C-alpha cells in the first residue's frame, strides 16, 4: 500500500487521537489546552466550544444557559458551516474510529457478499433529531445526551472507563453484522445536525471524471456512498450534505480523479462557462 | 372482477395516507421508547450534586455534561498528597451503571468528600449555569462564600453511632469544617454507668452544607453519619404552624384575628355537638 493511499486516513487518525489526548490531559494533568469534552470544551482556557445539538436539546427542555455556551456553539456552527462541512464526523468524533473499524472488518470478511442485506433509510438521523427534541421537551432531560455513544466514549477516555463501553461494542456489532455504516450513515442525529450545518461549507471533494477509470473503489470505501453519484459521469464537487470530507475516496483513488477543493460554487461556475 | 383489481391498486392518495401513518407511527414509537428511557434515566433522588447546583430537575435540564467542574475539582492546586501526587477529585462524571444520570457530576462522600475550598473552583467553571454562582456568592461582600454551599445535609443513625452507646467518639465533630456549628456535641447523663456522659453529635441542618467530611471520618464499619440530599433528609412542618414563642415567626401571623386564621369549610359551619346528634359516629 502506497502512502498516498492512506494519507488522509493517517492525518484523520492523528487529529482524532490528538484531540482525545488533549482532552485526556485536560482532566488528568490539568493541561489548559483543551478542557471539558465534546459537549462543551474550553480551548486554551479561554475560547468556549459547544455542541450545537446539545444546546438545542437544552433549549428544548425549556432551560436558559450561560452566554459562554451560546458563543461556543456559534463558533462551532461558523467553523463547520463555513469551512469544514460535516468534517466533525470523520475528523473529530471518536465513534468514527469504532465504526470505521467495523466497516473495514466488514470489507475484509466479505460480509456484504455473504449476509442478507438489511435496508434502513439514511434519513432516520433527521427524524432522530426531531424525536430527540420532542423527548427533551417532554422529559426535561437533553435526550440524546443520555444515550449518545459519542460523548459516552469521549467521557470514557477522559474521565475513566465505565460500563457504557458496552453500548460502543453494540454499535460496532451493529455496523459489522446488521447494516453497513449503520450508525454513522443512518441513525446518528449528531451526524444529521452536522450534515445540515455543513450545507454551504467551502471545503469539498471534487471529481474529475476525465481521469476516472470506473474502478469504483471510492464507492466501496465511502461511508456515505450515495454522495458519490457523479463518479465517472460528471466533473463536479460532492455537494450532498452527508459527505463527511473524510477523504477516503481521494486516498483510495489511483487515477487522480478525486481531490479536495475549496469553494463548490467557484468550481461549478467554471464548469458551466466551459 | 374488474372491480376487485381496482380496489387493490394503490392510489396516490392511499400511498400518501399510508406513508403518513408510517412516519407518525414510527415517530410515536421512537418518542415512547426513548421517552421511557429518559424518564428512568433522571430518577435518582439520592444523588449528591456539586455545590451551588440548581434544584435537581433544573440542574438536569441545564447540565451539558462537559465535566469542566470535575476537572476544576481534581486539578485544584491544593489537591495533592504529601508526596506531591495528585489525589482523586471529589466530583465524578457519572458512567453507565452509577445509577446517576449518565455524564452528570456527582460525589460520594465516603469515597472522597467535598473539602469546601475557599475559592470553590468547580462552580465558576460551569458554562451553562447548572451550577449557579449566585447561590454561593455572599450578597454582602459579593465574594464566593463556602458557608453558602448546599450539597445535602448530614444525618446520624443513632442506633449505630457509638457515641450514642456511650463510647467516646467525636470523629465527625472534629472533621467538620464548620466546627461546633454544623455538628454540636450534646451532653447527656449516662444512667447505665451513673458517672459518664453521652457526647451525642447533633446536626444543625441550617448550617450543614453536606460536604461529607464527617461521613468520611466516621469510624464505624459502615458510616453512622452520612449525607443525604436535603429534599430526602428533611421534613417540612408547613406554613400553618407558627412558633408562638418565636417573635420572628410570630410576625407571620401579623395582626390577623382568630377568625381569619381559622379554617372555614362546609363541616366547620356545624357545631361539634351536631356531629354526635346526627349519628356522625355511625353508632
């Protein structure tokens, strides 16, 4: 395997594990680089960062919160909304490590070729957002935050291991044996929120169909393979909001038909003027 | 024959209503399952929260589960032992199986009590206001005041407390950061020996903050003094009881006459004697 085939994968793992390490040091050694956890953090002991979905759920319970959390959520929305797109899911979220491992093992074991495929809608995540807000309003408890495997795994790493890890294993098994990319690609409402936030972001994957040899490796490896509908057909950016900008398609492509680009509109306009 | 085929065709209208039913049905199922779990997840009245936490239901609404309070607690400069190693923090983030709403901060005094820091580092760390800084800010000096902390209240089980047996033990009394205020020793004559005294620890719930240093210090196998949330540990006499001997409390009555403060209802209009004459006793 060439380095260029795992470049973004390595970079992503460095970012994911690096952030987890910084969170860990914030608790264990009191380092003031990144404190808190993924629901609310403090960067350099100054800049607040907050999960906008957690904040929405708190609002749904009818509670009012401090301004720091509002500013923190705004920073996150602006960052992913303008730059990163749905990059949280593949570059930050610790559950991505688990579900990527399941997807990898699934490919290695040829499970898709053997097992009966179970189909569930990829839109479940958006219904999950609505249900989470309704349940929050009824129960007076931020509903997704009490079951979220993202923060459960995150806190397990920062504050010590607890029995919540069983839930993480369950998601691994679900992705491995039930639905391909089941959790991240179908169910997770936080992924849905980040999809919506990243709708107009500048960072995009771009396809050059002239270089494409139709090997379809990209569609095999993509956790949201429906977003790559243009492969071998049109030279456009990937504009579907579910693309996580993970860059696996770019890594795996041997024909230089995929790459990152900044600004979906600029590229599209160029195409039209040709 | 033609009619039957027509009936089984799925019209756009049929599809629309079936899809509607599908979405509403699954949505309702989701709300019921998830709501059931959420209702269960929040019901533990015995949880001890950090100082200045809002009432449990408001606290659960606001807490974003970031752990900044717990990090401030464990990383406070004074939290090191004699060898310079860091000690475990008081506040823990609830894990699955802790029987506390997952991800929320709590503490277990018999493991690590609250040391009632002067600067109360956990409270200003809260970004959402689930720990309300106003609750521990002295209005007179406008400074943080650890005496205003309220995590719970200590309770003594007089049957297992050896001081109530007549043995001399004042471990909790000595451990209390509000010495001789939150716990007082009440001297009683020990009639069994005829020449000794009971030194009975009695808690003043108005002063006790529920830090749990007494519970940690207690010498019995399972602590005979322990902290419970105030809601659980204390009763309530009700507003209609007025302490006539307490001038301040007596003010609540004001200038009202006896008729004004007597209950008036259907039954009180009748005389007590009528009750007997009308076979009220059912004889």
